[in-house]
C-alpha cells in the first residue's frame, strides 16, 4: 500500500499527527486514545497497514 493511501485511511479514523520522528510518524486517535507509529517508507506492506488502521480504530473498552 502506498504511504499516501495509508495516511488518508488513518485520517478517516479520526486520528491526527502527533509528531514526526526520525524514521516514523506518530498518530493518535483522540477518541480512543490509541497511539501508533507509521513508518516513512513509500510502500508499506498490506498486513502492517491493516494492523495500523485496526489499532487506531479500536474503541476504548
């Protein structure tokens, strides 16, 4: 998956960019409180992308 597409899907979950790291960007979903690192590669493996989106979409239980 292209990184641009992943970022678009992350924003669709309501997550926002918290900070830029050296090799990863950190996103947080203020609704659920979930944090997740997103690598700065042009291509991100589908499995990893799905896991990132799932982690940011989880509801607080």
